[in-house]
C-alpha cells in the first residue's frame, strides 16, 4: 500500500532528523530547540491576543534554544547515561532525582536569566524578575513536569531525550512567556 504524499513527506522528515541526530547531534538538537522554543513563544503570544508579536521575545527564545536549549540538555543527559548506564529501577529513580533536584533548578535559572538578558533587560532588572518568578516557576515545573520527565528518563531512548525534553519545552516556553509577561505588566503598572 502506497503512502500519501503528506505521509511520505513526514516519513522522510523523520528519517532525515534521525540521520542528523546520529551524525550531528548537538547541531540537530540546537536547531530543533530553537524552532520549538520560538514556536512556543509565538503560540502563547497569539493565544494571549497580542496585537503584534514581540519579536525581541521570539528572538530571545530562539537564541536560547539554539545556544543553550540543545547543548545543555544534550551534555546533561549524555553525562547522566555515561555515569549511570544501568536502567534498573533504582538507577532510573536516581537519574530522575538528579534531573529534578539538580539539573532542573540550574536550567530554570539559566533559562530565566539568559532569556531576560537576550530580551535586552539589564542584569539588575533580570535579577528582580528572577526573584519574583523563579520559585513559582520552579515549583510549577516540579509539580507539572515531573511525571513527564520520569517518563522521559524511564522510557525514552537516550538519543531522543533532548527532543522529548524540547517537546515538553514547547508548552513550558508558553508558560514561562506567560509568567514573564505577567511580571513585566505588573512592574510596568507599579512604576507609573
């Protein structure tokens, strides 16, 4: 049975992606992360009813994905697998605990800081915003994303973990965009 043109295209796209993931993993993960983070930001701006897309925010999310969203999780998951290669239940819970308790707080701080700086905010304004939204975002991440990340560590092959991480990141980018915009709006209204 022949595949339809869209199915053939999708199959070709997946095969090309897997080839590139194998031959150039960091580049592939970085570009994928850039696209997914940018789309998450644009999607939230559209859902929120923005009259004009905040291009600085889209560029910030895209740059973050390109420079940090691909390489940082790649090296984290790679080092996690090389340090704890077993997949016994005990090791899965250990990997999950390390991801949630060590990597997530660091990565969340990094993303908030870099995104704000890429959006053109000063270090002082960035730190004020982080002070206001870091803990609520980290708690929400632990509450909302933990089950999904357990699935990632337990069932997703190591080669595809960053892709899975970035797919979750699509929705997380929307949440962070929402929190940052809410804080920016609050600050703008309290300054006046």
